[in-house]
C-alpha cells in the first residue's frame, strides 16, 4: 500500500496527512471547505485549521470525494457527528468494498449511540481498523515524537496499514481490540472538559488528579461493558490519551472546560472557535450509552448536565471533585 486518502482536513486530519507523507505514502487529503483546498495546494498550509505548519509538497488536497475511490486505504478523520453523512456521500460515489478504512475520528453518534465502526458498517462491508492514542495535531504535524495504537481484527492487514503512517518519530503499536479505542477516545474528551472546569474554578491540582483517576475508572468500566478489553483502557488509547488531554490547554476539550469554569457560556466559547471540541457531543452520547448498558458514570453525567445548561457550573464543579 502506498496511496492513502485522508477524509477530513481539520487539524488532526491534516496532521495525519503530513505523517503519512513523511512515511513515504502518496497522500490525497479531502477537505469539505474549498478554501482549505486552495490554501493547501497554492500556499502549502492549512490556514483555517493548522496555520503554523508548512505542509509537504507531496500532499495534495481535493474537494471531490470521488478522489478517494482510487486510494488503497482511507483514513476517516471527519468529525464523529458527520461520519454518517460522509459515508453516504462515499457510497453514492461508489466506494469499493475492499478498500480498508481506518477510523481516526473520536466520538459516538449522538442520535443512534453507535460507534464509528457501527456507523460505517451500515454503509460498507469494508475491512475496518481504528487508530487512536495520545496525540496533539500540532505536535504530530511538526514532527515531534508520538505513539499511537492501530487496532485491527486482521493482524496482517493491521501491519500493512501501520506502514502508511509509521516513521522514526511516529510509532504504531498493534492491537486486535477495535471496540476499546472507540470508547476511550470520546470518554477522555468528556473527562477533559471536567478537568478544565475544575482548573477554571481554581480548585487545585490535587482535585484534578483525583478526578482523572476516577475518570479512568469510568472509562474502563464503559470500555469493558461495550466489549472492549481492560488493557486498552490502561494503555495508549485510554490512560495515555487521558493524561495528555486532561493536563494541557492545547486540548480543545480541556480548554473548553476551562472557559466554562471561568464563567463563559458554551455558546460564547463555540462562537469563538473553528475546530470542533468533540467532547460537547460526546458528553450526551456517553451518558446515554452508559445508561443503555446499565452503568452509572458520575463524571460524564455531570459534564452532560453542564453542557446542556441543566446544572450550575459553580455547584457542579464542586460535585465533580467530591467523589
């Protein structure tokens, strides 16, 4: 495999496209926004989503999803709530059912409470894999060291897919657990919002550490209940991503929570942003999926109430740290 299509030109999609180009792959990056395509192809930079990184000359952007049909593998990096619509468009374009799809989006579909693999499987019988781990797009795009997990039920296929992105500063660990990473990704975003709220309220590092520990327990509980493996929750996709996302304002979700803790409304925060903070949609989906599976997740339920405007942030922040 050498030709890889990246579906979604947000910050993470662009960073993965850069990573694949560094690995020697021929990369075609699909962007929804025509101005992003122009920016990448004519000026060599994604000015809307990743303005501080010069992109490789070998990276080519398109606005036509039909360009994905000639690739040897696809990285699905569209925001989680738009994956279904993107699949519908790819189906209309005539996507070959043998083309492997690597899920890089982190979220649970709000309406159906389905994982991204379940959403994609409704449209295609294609082989699926999941790529996830503790990464910030800007760091990966700049070539700083990072490690991720690529989960695939077919070990041989997983090894081939890993070669599309692996290079000396981007290592890939293998797993056969395709469910676990899809739970860990959305949940760590919700917990990061909670940690941001606690920090925004000035409740201290001790309280935040306790919150992360309880958050990991909730993450592991839902992961196993949905059919994932406990070791996934304890690895790069779970604990690793949780540590990264909950402790840095580079995280869109942690910084969103911090702004909520500082007194801003959700509408104000979202109006100031271009990139999507997946944890906003995931808080509702995670809380309802847990209820569906008969699980009580205190942190996720509290964040969901805050995001919905059903809980006072001051009072809810204290509830978050009182386990």
